[in-house]
């Protein structure tokens, strides 16, 4: 089954901007390891960047520092750069067509925010018939508080992983996934 790695919204907003990722430790390093492993295995790497096109956008405004890809992601090879304006990487983007044109049947999810863009994209992929792998330690979040309550970063992360594993994805660590590249079924 031919597979591709999605690297979702690894942008400066999550490091030096208003939404610093706090959980889990080491998520960026795992994302970079996944990108390097995919590239070494000649697996397509698709980078997704979020853009908030609202004129008064406080985050992810195109051209701003927060909108830019994290430099370590930006300098790594990738096969496609997708820009999206909603949480799902398939919504109003060429992603599905590109995947089908390249006979991709399985997607590996990495990036930020686990509860928003990663979760939505994994569900969209599942609904479109793709097999989905979700990298538990190459996805991240922060503590969220709003009028509905507060969700601690670790609890929020775990809740999404448990939900993904229930139906939508095979949840695994980056190390487990990298091992599967050399022991699992062929991607070609």
C-alpha cells in the first residue's frame, strides 16, 4: 500500500507566536525524524500550512512570521506544499486529487494542533477511504481554555489519540512507524 506523510501546520505560531505547543515534549524532533525517514524511504512528504485570510487575523496571517513554516521543516525536502484556511487539509485544497494521482492509499498524520487540524484531517482521510496512521509523539497541543471549560494539554492529547484509535487511525509512535517502513508491506 503506497503511503505518504502529512506534516500539518508546523509553523512558527506554535513556537514563537501566540499558541506555543506545550505537549508532548519532543514532538518537533519526532516530526523531523518522520520527515527524514519518509524522505530516505522515498515516500512522499506533504507539508500543510495554515493561512488565516481574515484582514484582522491575530494568528497565521499570510506573510507574517507566525505563518511561516518552522525553519527545520521548511528546509527539509517535501513533494508538495498545501495551503489551507480551514482545519481539514482536504477542504478546498488539491490534496485529495494529488494523492489519487500518485496512487496513495495510506496517510501518516503528524503536526499541530492534534485536536483541530490533525484530528479533522485524519477523519477526512478515513471518510475518503484512506488508511490512516497517527503519530502519537509527532503531534502536539497546548492547554485550551474557553467558555466551555479547560482541557489540559496532556489530557486533550490523550483524548484525541484514544478517539482516533477507536475507529479512524492506527495510533503509533514515530519509532514504531519508522520500524514499519523496513518491516511492513511494500508501499509501491
